C-alpha cells in the first residue's frame, strides 16, 4: 500500500505526472469522498468532497478499471457527487461526532481486494 502522503509527489515535478506514475504501479486505488467542501448545485448548497478526489477517482478508473478504483463515502450523510457516479456502488463508512469509523468499511474493502487479487496475477 502506498499513501499519497508517503512521497508520491516529487520536488519540481508536476503532480499529474507523479499520480500517473503511482497509479501505473498500483493494483487498486481508494478515493474517500468526505464532505470537506461545499458546492452550489441548482440553487442549493451541498457538502462535497474536494475536487481532486473526484479527479483522481476518474484517473484511477481510466487506468485501473472501474472495479479497481473504489469510492468510499460517509453513510447517512448526503455528499454531492457528480451525476455520472450515481450508479456506482460505494463502500460506506460511518461518522460519529466527526470521527470516521472505518473498521466495517475496511473489511468490505479488504474482501473486494482479495476477491480480485493483483492486477497482473
């Protein structure tokens, strides 16, 4: 497992190049659609994930395939996602007093990864 915060982005390099290099070395990618921002849509304000999360999810889907790019989102909280993602089954996680309880979601994620296995294996 490689986290973006663990040296993915190199000094004096374009982030998109670093992301493409990292995704080419990956079997899976997980995007967490936490409600970090707000967007206005059709006159209403909605909690929404950061734009880069949605962009990176699309990059992962394009490079790894839809089944290997997993979206996680908070259960019971409406998070504004692009309408093209309306049919995607996500892995929900639970928020309690602002803290994410990821245990059950991680079990579901682990089972999915174990079921598909390595990309080239």
